């Protein structure tokens, strides 16, 4: 056995030089899909305050009808309710020293930008998702043949299954009965967690149907009964209901959630301090999200949330 050894630095280890891979790996990211469905609020912007008020007009108080020739035409009215969209500051930062930037083989600012961009997408998509999910109209998949509806912001039952084709038809039919307008003139949209949408994959496969048909939105995985289905993994739970086995979902039509922007999200490089030794990069945004229609206040909704006790 030789006397010069790699395992001992003084006998050979010091002759080597370990290498650092130039390829940087980043932690996997969730699928964020909610924000693409927010409608931009044109009244929001700079120098306009942090709130945007928007009016919602009811139908006429009493419907018209036939007239007797000698009667005057009746006089009716409509009512106005007002919603509020509040814009809020969002942000996060990573500070670093000039020393680590100067001596590192890997470009520290570039890795920081990537990590911050990932965080920014997750945070803002979650803020949008909160408005979609904070809703009074709740559907619970009691089982694959039964869907229970509640209208007071609370589920009325415990989920005992993931969505089946029958549950989807129940929810879409309920949306039609509520006169919820479709998203694209023809279809509603459902954003669903992986578990929630699993039963529909099984249905499509059992019927030998394609699970991806004419995709229109990012993350769209299929279309059925006048609804386009989008899968996400960022916000909705996969551990809902009995035994924590089932998933959440959100069905919606047009004008569901509004987004107001004063300053769109951006990456900002901080001004170095301590004579350049203390540096930092941040992301920042000044914006907000707001559900448009509140069932308890307006008697109308554009969203049905699939949830459980």
C-alpha cells in the first residue's frame, strides 16, 4: 500500500483541488395559476390613493309588463352597492456583503434575483387566491353522487370524496341557476388542487377521452360540461375532508376578482451602505386584489368554492 494518501492532507490531499459545479440548482416551485384570472381595475394607479371604489348595479326593482291603455307607465328604480379594492405594499429582500459577492465563484446577485422572483410569484398568486377562496357560496363533495351547497360562508358537510363528473354537473348547474356569466362566453373555469381533480382524470380515462382539449389558460388540463379545468399546487389544500384525503377547488365565471395596481411587482437593487460593503436586492409591489361580488351583501356571487367542514 502506498504511503502517499489522498485521505490525509499532508500525505496527498493538499495536492487536490475540489471543483464547484457552475450549474446552480433551485428548489422546485409550486404551480401558481390564480392571478391570470384577475380582471385589471383601470381606476387604480399612482397618485389616486390606496382605495378604488366600484359600483354594482342591481336589476330593476320590479319587472315591467303589459299596460292598460289608460294607465301611466309604472316608475321603478334600481339600487347601488359599492365595493372597495385596497392596494397594499408587498415585498421581501435578501441582503449580502461585498465580500461574499467578490469572492464567490457563483454569481450571488443572480441567485438572489431568482430566489426573490420565485417568492414574489408565490406571494402574489396566494394573495389573489385568497380573494377567490374567501367566498360565501360553498359546495361540499359529500360523495361522488351528492353535492351539498351552503351560502353563509361555511361548508354544511364533510367531504367524503374528490370531484366526480356528477359533482361537476351539480356545481355547473348551480352556477347556471345563479345566473353566473361564463368566463369566455362559453365556459366556466375551475381551479383545483391535484387531489380534487384526480377523480376527473379517472373519469376521462374511463371514457377514453382526452384530458387536454384546446387549452386556453396556463395549467389547463381538460374541459368538461362547459367548464375548463386548471390544476394548481400553490394555494389550495390536498388534505381536506374525511381523513384529510380530499382536495379543494374554486369554480367561477366572469368578473370574479379584480386587481388594482399602483406599482407593478419589480426587482429593486438597494443602494450600498457601509462604503459598499453592505448590499441587498428586494422585490416590491403596491397593488391589491378584491372579490367583486359578495353573496351576503349583493345576493349574487360569481364564485363557488369546493370546501369541507
